[in-house]
């Protein structure tokens, strides 16, 4: 999905400025949360390095592939925000479940 060719944006009633940043944040929130579900004992540094590297790689590939998408620093910031949020939401989830 992140490397999919860009298409012309059409205006829909639900669109607002920077909707794409919210989508990036949501995608990486889910990616981070499910990563933690699968690998619950992963230290924050490894979690962060692996998934931020993935986020940066997808941004670079969007620019290199030239399929209508481009590298945007704010997309990478939104990806990182989603990952960070997912790490802490997962920790809250585990505490409420009784811990591992």
C-alpha cells in the first residue's frame, strides 16, 4: 500500500488537509501494535530501529520508483509518531490484561 502508484486525488466530503499524515500514523500504529503482539519481549530500541528503518525505506523507495509518490519528511514523522504511540498503547493494554 505504501509503495502503490499515486493516483489523482479527488475531493470527497471526508477529506481534510493532511489526511495522508493521519493515514500514515494509523498504518504505522497498527504495524507497531501487531509487531508488539507478535514479539512482546522486543526491547524498545530494537522495535524502534526495525520499524523506523522500514518507514524510511518505504519513503525512499516511493521517491526512487517514481510512480507518482514522493519522499516526504512529514510522512516519516507521522510514521514515527504512530510507532511510538503504538509502543505505549501496547504497554497499557498489557498492564490491563494482567501482564506477561
